[in-house]
């Protein structure tokens, strides 16, 4: 079941942490030489499934990435702890106890299945990016916990690190997605959308019943492909 462990994936980010990071995380591209291969697979599935509309479904592209699980590196955990502790004195003057409530979700029914298929490639930037946490996120928690110290807030966040995470990715990147509750994630994580996700949202906005075909490219090969719809994922080939 190549997609089974990620069906409940909920770890996407939906806004760029920065222009440079967005450029890195952007998942929408058209790999040379693979478009015709995906078109052929799409047409074959349309015939096999007696679903002629599938042949005209829009295509989005994702990049493959490794999915090996590993225990969090102690140095990475220590680095995140030091980073979060240091945020206490880096609080900008404008920052207040906000950020506890996720921004209104501009998403679509295609978000979860597309990000499940992707397995959170954008979250790979959350390791060096320290999950994009900012002072106001911890302050929001402290405002709801009178008497708690900054270090308590830091320990609260670190408590969401699982026994295993996606090797080389954010410490909160678990097998089934982000281990942080949505209200504990950074604004960046709650609002980031890669280009492929934006394209899928555009399709869904025009027709909520519409599907897209997502191809995953790796090293000049079409690794996987699936129909992404409000009903979930349907692989185009084993
Ligand atoms: S599809 Fe885009 S937004 Fe969703 S997890 Fe993948 S890179 Fe992130
Ligand atoms: S905290 Fe990490 S795993 Fe969770 S959404 Fe943000 S980058 Fe992804």
C-alpha cells in the first residue's frame, strides 16, 4: 500500500517561509520527457475505468522525496530547544499573544489527498527552519497558561516530537503527517501552499467535483501517479 500510511496526512504548510524557501519548496514543475508518459497512463486509466473525463483532467507535478523514518537526532532536538529558548529575548515589539488560532483555511477538498500523495515534501525545510516557529506562537500558549515559564512552553512544543520522524525532515514530520496540532503550528506551516497545491485549489474552486492527475517525478522517472479527487487518491498504476 504505497499510499496507505499517508491517507491521514495533515502536515502541509500553506505559505512560504521566505521567497528563497518557497523557490526550494515549490513542487509545481513539468519534468522534461515525463509529460507524455503521464498522459499515456492517464489515457489508459480513462479507458480501463470507463471514465472518459479522466483523459482531460488537469495535471500537476510533485517531486519525489525519501520517506525513510528515523529517530530524531539528539543534536537536532537540542538545536530546536536552544532556538526556542532564544526566542524569548527575540520577541519583536509588535508581537503579542496571537497566533494561537490558525488563519482561515483557504484550502479545498483536494488538499489532504494531494499532500498525502506528496508526503510533505515542503516540510523538509522545517528542520533547518525550526518548524518556522516564532515568539508569538509560544507567547500565545503562555497567555493561556498563567504561571508557566518560557521553558515550559518550549518543553510543551518539544513534547510533540515523536519517537521517529522522516529522516532529514522537520522534527515534527511523522509518518502520518505533522505531529503538532494545527493550533501549535507556525503561521507559515498553516498557510503555505506550493504551486501544485495552488493549481489543485484553482481546479477545485472552478468545480468542486473535479479531479487532478498528480505525477511524482524522480530522477527523470515517473515514480508514481494518482487521480486526486475529493474522494481521495486512486493510483494510476501499481
Ligand atoms: S503538495 Fe505541496 S503543500 Fe502539500 S505537502 Fe507537498 S509540497 Fe507541501
Ligand atoms: S511543523 Fe514541521 S512537519 Fe509540521 S507542518 Fe510545519 S514543517 Fe511540516
